[in-house]
DNA sequence: TAGCGTTGTGATAGCGCTATCACATTTATT
DNA sequence: AATAAATGTGATAGCGCTATCACAACGCTA
């Protein structure tokens, strides 16, 4: 039960009275607009300080229609990818005089819809969203249509007229796998979450990746597609037993999947993980089994973390410039706020291959 | 340049007209309060849906004086400690129907002051703050006095009438060091950031920790104090050469400090780090030098991370229940919103010692 | 029939500001 | 000196809602 009496705060009118000027003058002095004489400005400022006046953004937003606030809908702040991106978003927003309202969707479209409703009710000036499912985005489309600019981060939902900041997941993954294939690997396992229906559909068409519609795939689906394409291009047919979708408790599940993979009659000679959480679990399994990398198993994962250079052997990874991507999202948003009619822009960032010991002699640059 | 025309949005009045009811009825139907007949409620809801009506929280806050928003001032979201805490804060807030406005202080009091000003202007209903410097908190005190409830997380600023959620840094650190001493170590190094003046003052009184004023110490100062107390209690005099304050670029600096420590004529037999960022840098140095843990050097650090169990050898650490601490901060805030006059509550969480290979045979439980 | 509570509806003040007038005064230009 | 422009001030509408009235219509009891 919330107490009902909102506390009485000092208002501009009281400051005006204290300073013996009209409310209009006080407003101009405090708000920094229009004409005010130096004398009165000082009077007003002194009065404001004396009374402990705090401007009320709510009231200001009420009349201006702007809040100088950006809403963020991310999957999970405790995931390092988002933590880094959120930092970039927050810093860059601040630089432009905007604040950030943060929400978590937990990769759940229902929660996302809810979060969106709240952010729109709060009248944020713009949104940065990582859609939980790119195939279920009517709510996002409606927000854009009603006039709230939106930038998609990490994932692009088809059919939404909005800017985006992404990497080319298919190509990054394809290149990584192609490298392993060129390095001589033929049994490459992939451990990844496959949270959505459309991503899982890929499992039924392992040999015809070209028939998949990229625009309906989420991040991990796209990474799996890259895996399939690399195989296809090399004339190889992927073994379904080596593709392991994990379930919800991601890290633990990745560990379990990896244990099972290595227990196969014909285990993989190399393993590729869909993100850093998968990498954590898979590597835990590898340690547990005492498997030696890269001789017995080559290892490469999506998303680079500091610690990957410190484990033995060190782990190769595909690095996304997360902070820069977050900052870029805000740049695009600011550009759109300035000119709402500009054509939508899609910023594709480069993925860097960080080659460490876990792929030594196992990976060859492909192109 | 921001475009100036705020876009025209559907208001309650328009919904009322569309539904052929008075604005008051529409307000009650949409706001879910007071009497409305079933018939009219349905009419209004239909009209709202038809027009794509979105409630305006700003206007509502204007009259109610509440925003259902919690402001967070944290040091750095990309630091795993805060990322975890922020998750706890956000989740728990959401459970209570509150949203979170996130800001970063970068451990800088100036930025913190700024962030506070903005959050108060936005009329947040409450604050969760990790003060950058517990000795420079007049701005926080004023906020509390003006009536915005505030919970301090991770650090307590003296003389502020507010709730707090912390761990006992002195005791946790003292116990860890005492364990190393009992384990036979006499030359224990400490690598930690010492960002504030008051923390650095400790360096001038290594042998009389009891003369330090705990309430003026920040997190890392308190941890250093624990280190000193443990030595004192064991009748040992700490070697100043083994206490290494790092500077700004934390991880790299910790690496450098560790390299220098190990190059000493008489190097430490054990090393203790002030947080996970320090641990990362220190461990990188240890790997670089090829030092074997725990034989050549016992290792223990503050803050546990997933990867610490995966490096070779695995690293011992003091684990804080970060998520729970974030959630607890919101619990306290909600309790205070419900009864503003309740006495302030200080929640002290337990620190768990995660003993792994890096302290094998080097650490003995002390009490 | 009068008197009462219950249920539903409408009118409207006002939250704290900004923006826009109208107007007063000073300074510059012809 | 007359006019125009620049500079400063005050009054006030209104942003979209909620909360508070006043009141009407209805069924109930006495």
C-alpha cells in the first residue's frame, strides 16, 4: 500500500513570489529561454536556491510533449552482450542530453509487449529494442506507425520501417565454420539456443539452407544458417546429431549437450557455440571431461569475453563491437528525431575473429 | 536539432467523444476507478481500441504526483557486480509495478550529482544509489530531506537517513586474509583500486588500522582495512611494498601492479584482489609470468564470476549475492514508500567464500 | 408517501509548467 | 524629432489527465 499524499514541493510560482517577479519571468530565468534582465535572473536564481527549488520535468513534458528519455527493451542485462550495449546506449544518450529507461524482456514477447506499452505510456521520445522474436512484432510496428521512432538492435524484424544496428550473423558464422572446414574438420558440432519456432524450423532443412527465409530468423537461427551454408558450400552434409539446440537454463544445458556430444560413438572434432553463455557451459563440459583443445577438439564461439584469453587453452571467439553498436543505435535515433522523414538506415558492424589456442592449426582463413 | 512539432496523439477526450460518453466516464473506464456501467465500459474500450488510444502517464503523474519509476545511480553497468544488481532491481521493481530509470556515474561524484538532479526533475518515486564517494554526499542528503526515499547499495554514506543494502566488507576481507595467514602466509599482497582520498589515507596508517574511521571508507577502502586488521590481529606488520593501489584503467593497471609485485626481490607468497576487474588483470599477469598457483602463489579475490571456476587453476573468490542485494534494495524502498516514517533499515548480506584450487592448502578457515 | 443508501453520470478545477500574446520601455536609425 | 527595432515584462491558455463535487435515477425500508 502506497501512501497517498504526494509531498508538497517548491514550484516556480513560489520562487517567483519569493523573488518579487511575475511567474513568467521566473519561468524564463529558470528555463533559460526568452528575455530576462541580468538583475532579475540573479534574483530568481537566488530565490530558487533559497527555497531549494527543483524543476519538474513532468510538467515540462506535459506542455512540450517531449521527455528527453529513450526507452530500452533488451533481453537481459546480466548477459554481457546487453550489458555492453546498454552502456553504449546510456553513455551516448547522456551525451545528447537524454536519459534511458531500461526494461528487460527475458526473451519473452509477452513481457516485451508489456514493456513497450509502459514505455509508450511514459512517452519516451524514442526506443531501442532487441525484439524477442522477429516474427512477432506487430506491437513494434504499431509504435512506429504512431510516431515513436525505434531502432532495432542485434535483430531485425521484417516489415518494420525503422533503423537498425546489427552484425551479419549468417556471414560471420559461415566464415567461422568455413575456416574450420578448410582447416580439415568434417564433424563440426553446433551448440546454440533455438528459442523460436522459426529458428527451429531450420532443423528440418539442414541440407537446403538456401530455401530458408533469412528475414524470419532470429540471432541464433541466423548463426545456425551460416553453419549450414558453410557446409553446403563445401559440399558437405551436416550430421543432425551434431546440432544441439539447448533449452532455457542456457549455460547448464549447453554443458549437458556438450557432454552428450562427446559421448557419441563418433564425436565431433570441433565445436561451435552460439553465444558466450553457451561457450561457458560447453567449456565447463570440456574441462570436466579433460578433453584437450585443440588436438582432440577445436573450439570456437560467438561473442568474446575477457576471460576467454585466460583459460587454458585460450578460446577463439567472434567478437562483436557491443559498446559501439549501442552507441550507434542512439546516433541513428538522434538522426531520426532530427529528421523523421529520412530513409531508414541499417548499420551493419564487422565481426572480428579472435583466434586463440583453441583453434590452433585447426582454422584457416577462408577468403 | 530536434524537430519541434510533437505529434498529435489520441486523448481520452477523443475516446469519450467517439464512445458518446462524457470525458469523466471515459476516464473512469480507462483508468479503472469509480463507477462505470458495464455497457459504457465496453463502449469506451471499443472506442479506445478503434482509435489506438495510449494512456499518457505524464499527464497522470502530473495530477497524482507519482511516476511509478525508480531511479538508479550505479557506477558502471558493464561491471558484472552492477549488472547483476541492476537485474535484481529491475525485476523486483517490475514485480511491484515500477519501472527503472538507469544512469551511470562512472564513479564520479560530479556525474552522480548531475544524474541525481535529472532523476529528481523526472520526479522518480525513489532512488537506489551506489555513492561514488561516501564522503561527498550532500546532494543525496538533500534529496532525502526533500522527501525522495533512497536506498544505498553497496556503500553507506554516513549521516544520511536512509536504508541500505551492503555486505560487511571489512569483515569479509579480514576473514579471507586471516585464512591465508592461518594457512601460513606472511607476505600477502593486495591489489585494489583506491579511488578516493579517504581510502588512500589508509596507506599512511598501515600499522594502526583501529584508528581509521570505517564510516568514511568506500568499498575498496573497507576491504583494505580488513586486510590491515587481519594482519594486526595476527601480530603482523604489513609490508607497504605489497599494497598496490591501481589507477584508472583498472584491469590493465592491476596486471601491471602484479607484474611489479612478482618482480620484487622478496615477492609475495599470496595475493588478494579488491574486485573482479582486479582479479582479471592480476590473473593475466600470473599467466603471463607462468607462475603456478597455488604452490608459488596463493590467489584469492573479491567477487566471484562464472569463469573463475574454469581457468587453470580455478580461482578462489568471495561471492556477494548481487541479484538478491538488488532485489532487497527495492524491497526496502517499497517498504519505505508504504510507511515513510519507519526507522531506517540496514540489510547486511553474507559473503560466501568460494574456495577453489588457487588457495588449495593455503587457506584455513579461521573462526 | 417520504426518507434513505446505492449506483451511475457529468461538469470542472487544477497539477506545474511553456508558449504566445500584448504591452512597456529603451536604444538605434533616418 | 519621428519612427523603427530591440529588449524586457506580465497575463494567461492549455498540455491530458485525476479527483471531487453535484446530482439523477433507482430500489429499499418504514
